[in-house]
């Protein structure tokens, strides 16, 4: 059999073979700088989809380096995913601090007293090692305007806003020939992003990993398609194989945005112990929590969740809560307390049984979707 053809209007918009994008997953709290590194981006794009760099864990300077590295490895379209928290965008870029890395142990001392005291109590009672990680003040999250400018200057084909409305930068992006994608967890935001001028909207259901909303995928996707029209919508949340891709098509979506399945790939940026946690997880083994970033995110349930629930503390605002949680997770990791560490992950983890190369994941997804559309549907469904 020759190479499969599976195209939608998304393929023509982005210049790709298959309507599959790997999500621009940012870093977990420990162990890697991003969940969607250069290697994953290149593998997905070379296989005919579109790989998206998870840039939230980089400084602005590192972002430029990674974009140029991708360009050296592939001439195919790719994307960059940035977080655009409204309060930070409005306040303007933070001072990069001369590029000096700040010890995380220093930063946590500035936390509210009750949070710092609890952190130190946990450290002492569990005999955890000292915090040695550092914080980079020039991160793309804290310097969103500078990071966007890098994407424009480097002529990134697709800009993706993993958090926040990218409407304020659409005009400049379009002037540079860059398309813009925004992610929404409800129909209100899907409409808002579309009306702000984005070229594409991702409707991510409650099932999705990382930052995610309250509406289930099968309820959200068709409603988002209606609300965002005529702006095309991609589906996200609970997609791990060709069946999910076909379901997205049935809901009126032009393609899919896939996170957890590509995180659990050979090229995915998660640590090995995190990939193992995804393989072991069942559909009910994730939890949506404010613990990790101060915004609702889904991760595989572990003992850190229970410990946090017992603290009685309120989560701090984003991104301060992420610094707080990062300090604790780093100590857990150094102490090899694996039962307190697990990655951001969607409920689709229960479907994932094997770590495979990203290209094979994409190829398997395309093959299964094509088989359903051309063989299983005609054989099993009567339409007159």
C-alpha cells in the first residue's frame, strides 16, 4: 500500500501532510526544560504533522537558539508555544536581571510566611535535601513581548498561545507572515480568541493534561466549532490514537492538538520516571489541581497531592505557585521519592501502553483513522 492521504483544510493552511499537531508542552516542575523539545518538534514535522516547541521553560535568548536549531534540522513547518498570562502581558516584560540565575532557595524565602513555614516543615519531617535549583528571571513567561518579537524575527510559521488570548499580537504576526493559534477550554474563550483575529482555535476538553478547563471534549468540540466559526477549530483533550482523530472530524474540527501521547514518546521531554508513570496510569489516575501552578492543571495523581491537600494552604497566584511547588518537587526528586513525582498528563494515559518514536505514533494515528473512514465505517454503518 502506498503512503496514506489524510487531508483537511488545516493541511493547506499550514503546508503539512496530516492534520495532527503535537502540543507545545512546557516543562514539568523538575527534570527538564520543556516537555516538547526540539527533537520532538522535528520528528513530528518530518513525519508530516506539525511539531510545536514548548517554550515556557526557556529564556528569551534560549528560545531564539532553539528556533534556529529546529530550522537547521528540518525545512518543514513548525510552531512555538508561549504562555501569555494576561496580568503579565498588561504589566509589560520583567527585567531579565542581567541574565543572572537566582537560587530557588533564595526566592522561596520571599513566599508568604505560612507557605514558607510549611515547605520547611515538610523538608525537616521528611529529611529532604537542600534546594539547589535556580530560577531564570529572563524566561519567556515573564518576558512575553520580547519572546513574541523573537518568533516574528525568526519567521516562525505558527505562533501558539498555550495560555491567554493572543489577540494583541495578531496584527504584527500576520504582517510577518506568521499564523496564530490560541487554546480555549470553553466556548466563551473560543469565540473571544477567534474574534480577536487568531487563525486557529484549539478547543481543549477537561480530559487534557496540563492547564485545562471544566468542559468535556465531546461536549466542547462541536460547541466551540459553532462559536468560533468561521475560524477553524482543532480538538484537544483525550486524543491518543486514530479513533480520537476521527471523533474530532465528526465534531467538525479540522485537526487535532495532541499532548500526552507525544509526551510519552521517545523524543518527548519528560523524564523516564515520568514516562513510566504515564504507562502505568489508568483512566482514573489523573487529578485536576491548582497545586502545581496556581491555575487548574491535570497531572497523574501522586502522594504530593495528598500532602498538599493536608496543608490547608491556598494556592498562590501564577507563576509564584509554580516556584513554590518546584522547590518541593526538586527535593522529592533528589531524595528519590518517586511516589511524590508524576507528570502533567491527560486521562488518555490509560490508553498508552508503549513508548514509541513520535513518527510512529503519528503514522499509527493516520493509519487507524484512514482505516476507520474507508473500511470500518462502510462495513459497519448503513447510510441511505
